[in-house]
C-alpha cells in the first residue's frame, strides 16, 4: 500500500505543541508533585545534604526502613465491584475524639533543621486537615508555641524518658497545661541507633560552618539564608551541643526505663496514654495490661535497631490478640494513601507519617506539608473507592493480602 506524504504545515502542528511552562516558583513545583516520592526529589534538591540525610536516613545498613517500605509494596488488594462509592467518608474517632483522616503527623526531632518553618508549619497544616499533630521532646518549637499556633486542634506530645526524670515530667506537665490531649511515650530508645549518615556528615546541633558545609551552602543558598536570618534554633532540651546528634541522644536517653516507670508516667498524665515502639506481640499484651489507651507498632522508622521487625507484618497478629482491648496505631514505611488503607484494613485504627510529611516540609515549608497531606488524602480516598468501600468501618482483612518475601525459617528446617 502506498502512503501519500506531504510537508507538514505550521497550522497543522500548532494544536499538537504543548510545552510545559517553566516551574520557577514554589507553588508550581508543589502542584507538579503527584506522589510523596516526587516531594522527596524536590526536598533533596533544596536541602543541604546533612539535614536531608538526617531525615531520609536510618540506622546502620538501613535494612529496616527498606523492608518496611517493601512490605507495603508487597500487598495485593481485593476490590468489590458495583458498589455506590459516590460519597466516601475517611474519618472516624481515634483516642476519644474525631479525626478527618486516618493518619496524623508523627513526632520528629530537630524539625527546623529541615526547614525554618519547622513544627509550626506541620501543626498548622495538620489542623487545617483536621488531623492530630505530634510534637517531639526533641522538637525545635516549644510546647507553648505549638499550642498557640493551633489552639483548638488536636495536639499530641511525644515523651522520651531522660536520665533526669524531673526534667522529663516538667515537659509532661507543660503539655497538659497547654491542652495536649494525648501523651505518646517512646520506649524503643535505651540508646541511640547507629545512624551512619549522620556520623559521616558530622551532623551537629546547630549545623557547624565547616569547609564542607560552606561549599554545600553555595548549592542551597535559600536554606542557609533562612537559617541565619531567622530566630536561632532552640530546643526543648538544649541550646547547643558540640558533638553529633547520636552522641547527644546517648547522654539523654535513660536505659533503665521499665514497665514500672510506664505505670508511674500514667499516674502523672490526665489524658490518653499511648506507648510507641512496640515490636512484639508479647510486649503489646504487656502494655495493654499496663493500661495504655493505645499502642504504636513502630521500629522508629528504622532509625534504632536495624533488621527490626516490620510493623506492618506484625499488625494482623497484634490486631487479633489485643485489637478489641486497645487502639492500634502504626508507623514506619508509609509513603502513600494506599499504604494507609492497607494498614486500616488489617486492624490499625490510625497511622502516623514522619518522613512523608518532612519531605513536603523540605520541599516547600507549610505549603509543602499541605501538599503532602493532600497527596496522601487523595490516594487514600481513591483507593477506598476502587476497593468498593465508602467508609473506614467497611475495610477489613478480606481487602488485603500480605505477599511476604521475607518468610521466617522454622528451627526444624534449618
């Protein structure tokens, strides 16, 4: 067959030409981000290496965080068809109060190192979305400043037990006085994990101006300009530390904390008590028996013990055993709304996002956090619709199969 060809004319080509407009401003960059991974790429370009690696990195070989993310990738959804999903409701009650979405902002330390707007940006974005914001003991905004920024919204305070118990409980009293409704006690930090990226980068508080960081400043002038032209970094627990972050944490964390201390803390706190860092079914039972209102299945984002259990793998068994007696929260490895749907389906009441929110913060301050929440929310509700469910209560284990690549070897087969 002979094809007749001709020279193309400009008026014929014009409708086909669609050059994207250059994205020179923050709003356009954020709008172009369709996933949390997109926000991560923007964040990496805009943030100095030491600060980005502090957020992005994990302990030792970073196997725990890699496995946690892989666990979410290795699921199979089972949708139901011909359901009316015109209206989807993605909120319910968590720890005694309503939330608009089944995820909240996890507690993160030294947050203003990621972006000068720090915790206040995260708190405002969370409040706008109707979800809780968690402030870390090692946060760079005070308890009172966060409370002032979101006076009517849900605020959770995360506690590390220090060697100086009086100092720890003084923070707890301040949080109660400021209207924080939930205390989240982290229990997986007898010592700091070996975060090798921080050691190699010489990560200090605040960042030291060395030859390396000065060269890095040339590639990230906006970040450094914000650092030196805004209020100096201030922490709940210190003003300045000459060593690395890990060295500081080892001086503060109390390796002698026991279940007796947990019971004592409960007597000091008037609100809900959640224990974060549960990594075995046995410990989940013990914490529930100790009277915790909720537990967080978490391996600290892979930042403590490398090769720790994957929280998402642990979820089904814990949900079966203690789900009727306490609320189960989950973190580590969540990078999409589909991950959150899978966790809820397998028994979690709520999830926490840390890195996912920080990538947004580094990519664009408060606007970037809004975008991260928007991405997760959109993915979550779309996944629910595609599964044929209209509310969180309809999600169940029948919707998800975990496809495990890392199967344990039984002693008999060794």
